[in-house]
C-alpha cells in the first residue's frame, strides 16, 4: 500500500492535491505533524488534519513528530485520524500511550528513528498495529534514503513473526522507484512517499508506477 505524504504538496491548492490522491491508487493519506522541538521544522496542525479529512476519501495516517504527544491523542481522533503514529523517542510510557490511542478508537503505530534499534519493541509489539521505520532523519521531505533500512525491515519482520504480532511495517523517507521493490521484498507493507510523487510531472501516473513496482516485486 502507498500512503502519500502531503508535506511537499502545494498547500495553496490543497483541495486539488487531495482530489488527485483520491483519484489515484494510493491507499492512505500520510500527515506529518512537526513541532519544531522534537524535529527541527514546523509543519501543520489540527485544523489542516480536519480540512484534509473533510475532503479525503481514504484513511488518514498521522505521524506525530512532537515532543509530548499524550495530551493530543483524542484531538487527532476528533479531527479524523484513523491511524496515529507516535515516536518511541518521545514516549517514556509507550505502553500507556499505545493503550490511549486504541481506547480513543484509532489504530496505534510506533515510529523508530534511524538510530533506534527494532529490539526496543520486543515487549510491546503484540499491542502495536503498525511499526513505522524512518528511512531518513525526521523533519524534512526530499532527503536521501538510508540504506541500513533494508536490513532493519527484515529484522523487524522477524520480531513480528516471532511474537505473533499483527503489526504492519511502514517505511518513511526517500522512497522512490529505485528502492520500493527491494523494500517490498524485505517485508514492508505500507510505503510513505512524498516528494517523489509531488515533484513528478504526472503524480497519478507516478503512484501507478509505484503500485505496480510493489505488486511485481
Ligand atoms: C519526514 C516525514 C516524511 C516525509 C516523506 O520527516 O516524516 O513523511 O514527508 O517525504 P519524502 O518521500 O519526500 O522523503
Ligand atoms: Zn512521515
């Protein structure tokens, strides 16, 4: 599945860009929330999530890059998120945070920075709906893919199977037509793609090509 990151979309034409994603083969919308504290950039907040939700015909997958996610869990549900990803690095009581996401009625995702080993999930993986492995350092779209991610995906897949978890594996950052097939072969279920789509001449066709590469990998 493809989840389109709108971080590099043209926000002056947001409705048009949402319609493009609605018409494409993408499965989800990926919304990057950045607070300028946990990551060195500020993106957008709840009113934008609400606006996307009002027009999107597909589920919203919200990636929180904020220092203190706990007080905002319910609000993201009210604004239309179906999937909520929190960073392991921001949650000292991760089990409690995951519980609160599920209690609020959403699917719970945990995101790991490139330097954070997959093994930190050993004791919670059974209660996780999605593991998001960052393949760039979070904060900006358009960065280059970190190649260690291939092996990290395989190690995460092994952990999920050993613990009989239902968690999906998602990868985010620098995904394009050159690496998507190999990532699929390593075990990725959901691919976040941003700038590769929005910088292309025909975004719907680019999504088609990415989807085809996933299906034939
Ligand atoms: C990075 C964000 C990503 C980013 C992906 O911090 O989490 O979702 O927008 O964009 P590309 O595909 O441009 O790397
Ligand atoms: Zn993201």
